[in-house]
C-alpha cells in the first residue's frame, strides 16, 4: 500500500497539480491538509476519475482536511472527542478506515507565537489529540477501527528536533521549536507511535516546508513539520518513505512537499 500526506495549501488553487501528482505517484491513500474548500465544493468528481473516494472536513476558510482513498473508505470520523476550539472546534482532523488501515489526517494549529492565545490552544489541541489516540490505540473504539494498524499523518506545525530546521538560531523565541511543542510530540510517541522519517531526496535533512520567500526553497532553507506517526504494525511494515521534493517545484506550488510511504501490511490488514 502507498500512503501519502500533503498540505496542499488550497485544493482548488492546486487542483491541476494535485491531479497530475495523483496520476503520476498513484498513492492508495492520501491525507490532505489546508484544503480551504467547503465540503460541498471539494473536487470529488475530478479525483473520482482517478479512482478516489473522498472524505472531507472543511468550512472553506483557512483550515480543512481530507482523506482520498482508492482502496475503500469507511468509519469516517470528523474531529475527535474533547477537541478544543478557538473558540469553536475547527476543521483540523478527520479519520477513516482504508483497507484495514486506520488513517488520520491532521492539521495542527500553528500557534502564531509563544505569547499568543493560539499557542495555548495549540498545546491543548495536542493534549486532546493524544487522549483520543490513546483510546483508539487501546481498541476502545472498535467501530472506528480499534486494533488496526494506524497512521496519523499531516502538518503538525512542530519540528521534532533542531536538525529539522535549517538554522535553529533563526527560530529562537519562535513557535514550532519550543520545548512544550516538542514535548507534545513526544507524548504522542509515548503512546507507541513511531516517527516515520522520510528520505530527503536532496541534502541531509528531510524538510517538507519552505517559505515562499525568494531563494528559501532553492537554498533548502526549510523545516520538517509534516509528519507520519505510526503504530508498531504500520511502522514495522514500512518499506520506503520519501519527501517528494519535485512536487514543490515549478509554477504555483504549495509551500509544502508531500511525504510518500510504501508499506507492506499483512494480508489481514490490507484486504
């Protein structure tokens, strides 16, 4: 099975690129973030021509998540119990079962700055996500696939280590690198989830995000903030993972690149 995650930064703006990428890369399951597209306006027909069924959760503003699957899509859950809001819960999480895999697409709040209320919201969001995943990993929600191999994919808006930013000194006193944010990621790993680190394709660092400012991408001044956190059955079956840096090139790209993971799940999980 081929699983991918991509912050597309507007599915309608990026639709021609998305369709070309789906046709060329042929992932079985795709997690999208920052779709910025109302559910009723999601290009279901266009991706459907490539064999994908869609589960979308968006209010059409700045957030929005979706799961595309060509291997089945069931037990779709929007959000998660206890999800905090700002002030109301935002369209930042969706999960589904695809061919025996439980998959989550998440778009974690940015945090803005450590002294901003949005930062406190981000940490609360992480804590609630951890609680929800703990229940699901324990098999407490069989209707939504408890006990299945699980992967949480998306834009986490946190660089796990200093090696995951192009220059740690530049990010001093900024979000995405603070001890509290990294502790929130560690709390997810403490559930038994593994950080599936992709091959970078250029340079020593598997960055997934580059600011649009001139030269940042070409100088590889990026960050690794798009992540795949996987349960042991999934992580142990990973055959290859890479950052598709080519998708960040050309005219009008997203500021993020996709992560593509090839995983050999056992027949009982892939059927």
